[in-house]
């Protein structure tokens, strides 16, 4: 079925079931890719770890994006996989393009924050910055868009995952609180940057 507007034929909007299937396929494929990459890293003697972010080296700016897809071991990846699946799915339900925009902005803000503020001679990689970004986005999106359904989702996300906020504090050795903090800020910024047009809210 298609709709017409001003003589232009438009595709019918996806049903809830179709949106859910698309969101599940996207997030499931994304996490599966992370596991494939970690497997390649393991069998190559951790050759991919060189794509982590070393702070304040201009050549390392190119590693901001790939670093978000790499991990230092399967344990590191396993800790990120479930929240990525849950938070990514909830975000992708609003649309694939919006999801990609939120994740891209989060990766850039988190990676740049790490590059600017991480300790000298450190190496940072992992999707935890994206986890914090998706958390921040979902937490405030409903209030920014003034959509009661999204407010409820944000409150539920806060209740289930709110304890991760401790991760933005420099309390654990070897954990990139910088990536967490700037990822969170990137997600909140994305809620404002990609807010729904007023006539699309409701």
C-alpha cells in the first residue's frame, strides 16, 4: 500500500511488527559483527587492538570510529553485548536512520573525549561509550520530544540501567570513565540534535 501527497506516491509507514523486526535484525547483526571482529582479533594475535585510541596523537583521530567496534577480549565484549542489544533495540524502534545518527554522534563525541582527556600512553577501545550514549539518549528523549510513551521508556531504562552512571566516575583502574562520560554526553546531545519535528510529536 502507498500513500499520495501532492501527487507523489509515498510508501506506507511500517507497522509496529515490521519496525520491531527491523530493529531486532539491525541490533542483532551489529552485536554479531562485534563478536566476529573479536574472533578475528583473537586469532590474529590481537592485531586489531592497534585501532584503539591513543590520546592526543593526531594520527589516532582516524581510529575514533573503529575503536568503538573493538574490544580487549571476549569478557570485555560480553559485558557490553546485552546492554547494546536492549538499548540499541529500543533506540532503533524509532527508525533506522535516527538510530544510525544517534550512534554516529555518540561514537564521535565519546571517541573525541577519550582522545582529548585519556591518560598519556593509554589505549582505549570498546562499545561501552555507545552503551552510555544510548542510555543517555533514551533517558532524555521523551522529555525533549514531549512524548509520554518515550518518557515512560526512559524512566524504565533509568530504573534498570541507572546504576551504570557510576561508570562515569574515575573509580576503577583500567576502565575508561572518559569514554563513558563523553558517550553519555553524546547521547544526550543526540536527543536534542535529532529531536522530532513539532508536527511529528504526539
